[in-house]
């Protein structure tokens, strides 16, 4: 039951949110990849149900004239900007935002939510790149990577995001993405989520803006450890002068990059969606109560970096036939991700000893014999035909 009586810590609040999540999960998204129209229809239903709690503003349009909305809620003096799906094939946090909005209009007696909404004004852009979402691709319709367009603002979507930032002048920013399949360092643990307080210069200098970003990263990590202990990683903090997160930091917005990771046997990323819901709301609550400002951010600094010890599919103990001789036993690695993003058909990316790697899906192919002719590295590999 959502708390009606007392103010809690961020961790305590997260536990209540975790237990009650199913009450607020938006059912409109049946699959992780969905066309923009599903989002637009959901926003329309939110508007009808919100009784003025939410302001849904059409801020502009994409290159192909699709709508880009900003949803505003709260009346507090601290502006927070949360934007998702600037890469069109990274929709996990978009669904989480919709769950959060559903929570906000469905919960009237939670004093902790009231604390958020009277201290903060929240601005959500759930789908920055609707043309990319329509195509299920990273880039926009012009094949521009919006997250490498913060300086020239060539794409209309990039220009719009910068204009919204100029208009609302957010103190905090949440830059929401999906990351490539990664592990916790060199271990075989799958990274469930990766965090970053982006650098704003080559020297990775710290100022008050970036220190506050590290503090919200630290409290976000503290919350996540309750649910995916040992599976939170730190994203590479190399300075990228064209990226929006790095520039938001430079423009004075304490910005946290949140990269949704993976969970074994969860292709639709339902658990990661739930982690975003709980982590974002609980961290917003820590900003509203000022709890974040008291945290030591060393725990964020000491997070293990993302590693590369995982593949989408590992097929183990495959016998490769040899003419007139005993076959050779190998493992096969299959990837659906190229340049971090989805590709169909998948590719065969490694053959040999893969005992130090983990697969999101693993198949024991003991006794299965295949021809060496089908094993072509970095070529499309329709593995389901054979295993």
C-alpha cells in the first residue's frame, strides 16, 4: 500500500514502489518495441484521466512530421528534465516514464509523491526520436545520431531538445537509454543497469554541477543494489563533445545518464522497466527531500565498469564435422547487437572456447553435428534452423 502518513527515506520509499508496481504498470505496451502511435494514444488517455494533474504539450515535430511531446507535472521551484528514446530502438525507459505518469495520476494520498510534486516540476520527453522508433533504429530519419548532434543541432529533434532545455532551465537531468549487452567488469554477471555522471571536458573536471550529478548517481545506485545487488555498472566517462549528456552538464544541469541493461530470460526487459520506475521515482524523492545532497558519491565512483563477457546466445558443445576424422567440439556465440543495437538476422561472432562468457540465452548442443560451411564469422547466422 502506498504510504499516506509519514515521509520516508529514498530506500524505504523504493521498497513500497517495488511492491506496488504492478498496480501502475501501463498495459498498453505489450512488446518492448512499439510504434509512436501507441505512445500517442496512451498520452491521450492520460490527458483524459489526469484531471489537470498533467500538462501535455506538443513541443514540435520530427523530420517526418511526427509529434514530440513534453509532459509537465508538479508545481515546485526545482525543474527536472527527463528525456528518453533519443535513440529510436531504446524504448525501455519510455515505458517506465508512462508507468510513472500513470502512478502520478492514480495516487492521491501518498505524502511522499506530494513532496516530489510540491518541490519539483517534472518535464518528461518520452520519445525524442519518433522516426527512429517507427523504424526501430538508433538514428533518426536523416540517419543522424541525435546524441551526437548537440553542437550543430542539424536534426529538428536535436534543435527541439536544446530549445526545451533553454526554456525550462532544469537543475537536474535524466538522460535515459538502453545499453548494449554488458557484464560487470570481466565477470560473467550481466549488467542490469549502468550509470554515468557525464564529463563536460576532456580533463573530466568536477564542479558543483557534476558533483551533484555524481550524488544522484550514488543514490540511484544505492536503490538499485536493493534489487540487483552487484549488477550495477559505471558507463565509460570519456568526454564526447557532441553528446547531449556531456553538454547538459556543461550548460549547468546536473545530468545522470541511465543505461537500461539486461536480465536473463527477460527479452522484453520487464524487470529493467520496473527498476527504472522505482529508481527514477525514488531518486526524484531524494532530490525533493534533499537526501541526495548528504550522500558520499564514492560508491558511484567505485562501481565496476561495463565489461564485454556476454553474448545474446551461446550454443555450447557443438560438434563440427571433419571429413574422415573425429569432429571438433566448440562453442558458438551469436549476437543480435551491432554498434549496441538490434540487428536481424543475428550474426555469428565467435567460435571456440567460450567458457569465460555468459549468454542471455544458452543452449547445450551436445551430440549436435554441423558442417563447418555454416560457421562464417560476422555473417548472418540463423541459428534456430540448426539448434
